[in-house]
């Protein structure tokens, strides 16, 4: 999907998730995303405040 977006002219691709979402973070790393911003205490998960991550596709890693 990110490659298809780049092929139609999209310059930058971003996504967001929370710090404990390890399956998504692992997948995003494998397909070329890098963390570019952390919003501390973004939301509460399981009664605990967790950070939110913004990730950007690094075109050099595709």
C-alpha cells in the first residue's frame, strides 16, 4: 500500500499508533516506517497512560 501511494504521486506517508502496539510497530518497521514524533501520555490503555507514536515512511528503506 505505501508503495502504491508513492507511485501515484503522494510525497509523504504517515501513520500513528500507541507505544504498546508491538505487532503494528514491528510491521511498520519491516515495511520502512520510522518514528518521527512521540506524544507522551497520549491515551490510557489497561488503566495505564501510554505514549502515541507518529511514523513516517522512509522511501530509502523500501
